[in-house]
C-alpha cells in the first residue's frame, strides 16, 4: 500500500475500495469545474463507475505499472494524482492529476506533484517524468512550471475534448535535473 505524509494536513494514499464513495462525491460535486479539461467526467454517472476506476487502479498497482493516489487534506479527499503507466524499458512515466472544488489555491497539487516526481525519479529510479496539459489550461500548466520542468514542445490536436481537439504542451523532468533542483533547494 502506497502512503506518503506530505505535512501535518496533507497525505497521499493509494486509492482503494473504501474510498469509492468519497471519490465519487468529490467528482460529482466538482463536475462542472473538472469537465472543462477532463473528458472522463462525463463517463462518471454512478458510484459503480468510480468503483470500476478504483478497481482498475488497484490492478495497475498489482501489475507494477504505477499508482493512483488520493490527495487527502485535513482527513478529506481533495483530489487524485497518479502515473498513467510506467514504461520500465525506457524508465519513464507520465502523471495525471486533478483537484476538486474547494481545494484549489492551497498548494496541494504542487506539494503532491513534488512528492510523486521524487518517488518516480529517486525511489523507483526512473529517468523521466512527463506531464501533458492543454495549452489553455493555465492552472494545470502552472504546476510543472513551478517545479522546474522543461517545456519540451506542443502536440497539436492531441486530445478530443467533447466537440473539439485541444493542443497539449509537453513538460519533461529528467532524474539528473531533479537531483540538481533538490540539491539547490537544500542549499537555500
């Protein structure tokens, strides 16, 4: 079981079946906001859909293909962060994330992402972490930018979002760069 305490109020914990109701409730409560950038929201129509998602993430973890974690703030689920999959041959992964309504602007995603990147590059000994975000999704793009990721380019019409394509900006972080960032942060 994956758990990581970030600070006195925040922890990351691998999603499991006891989280279904809370994840579903947060998703539905935040549906209008999340829908702008996350097409899976329209496919979350019942608690069974959330249960299926969490079961698939448990399978993902058991197959050593990454982890999906709930972001817990003051004992309540605030959002989700996770690896899409791990490419063990190339030692790389990509990370997806979202926060529910009422939890943005608290620094939760930046702290959670920092922990996930550290875990991927130093604990799992991967070489590369990638983050993709829609060009117009400024809040999502701000997270890798704050953490020192390199903007590597733009993939045109990378994702179908309801009735149109959106371009994605690709951000990358290499293990050697992350070690340097962490070393520099320790000095300051």
